[in-house]
C-alpha cells in the first residue's frame, strides 16, 4: 500500500537554487503533514592527504566553516519555518553524510536539487545522482 511521507530530509548546498529547492520541500512536507529536517555537509576536513591531523589553525578554520554553515543553514530553515533544532551540519563526504543521516532519522524522502554548485553542465548533479543510487528511501531531485 502506498503511504505518504512522514519525515523529509532537505539537502542544502547554499547554491543560488537552495531557496527554490527548500520551498518545494516545504510544500511537500505540508501536503503530507511530514516533519522536515535540513542538512548541509561541510566537505573540508582538517586532515592532510596522508591522514595526519593538521595544525591547530587549520582546525580552527574548519570550526569557523562549521559555525558559518550552521548560521547559514539556520537562516534558510527560518525562511521555511523549520526550527534550528531540526538542522544538521555534518562534516565529511556529502553523499555518505546525507545517507547516514537519512538512515539515522529514518526519513522516507530525501529532497535535493537536480544540480547545485558542481555546475549546470551535468544533467543530473553528482550528489543527486549518488543519492539516487545509495538511498534506501525515495529521492526527489528538484529540477533547477
Ligand atoms: P551537485 O551535486 O553539486 O550538483 O548538487 C545537487 C544537490 O545536492 C544540491 O542542489 C543540494 O540539494 C545537494 N547538495 C550538494 N552538495 C551538498 C552539501 N555539501 N550539503 C548538502 N547538500 C548538498
């Protein structure tokens, strides 16, 4: 039997299209009476290629990035009426972090832009494509 969505995860990359993708996720959540959570993944990690940890300044730079991302994510969340408590800023590889979080919160729909910062050249952005292949739930790629 086809049921509605109960928990939706919106992936935000802060590209120009983020608000449009967010509005679509808000609309779907409203229609289904679903909970909505936001995630942004900071891809910078304070480790070098040999796996050694970096200098304290680099760790501080990483913390600044997390803080900055958290503020930006909260602003987008506020615009679509999502409380800060339902925002997650993760650090690591985008696809892995999104899939892990989706599993953690047992979401049944992941909403992404069809492409984002990685360019208009691709028909379907790398993140959307990767999520489609890895997710256990539905994935909606909003055409941007
Ligand atoms: P892209 O793979 O850059 O074409 O991005 C496609 C979509 O994936 C974007 O519109 C976002 O919804 C999502 N996305 C890309 N990068 C991130 C990120 N670092 N954190 C969260 N979502 C992302």
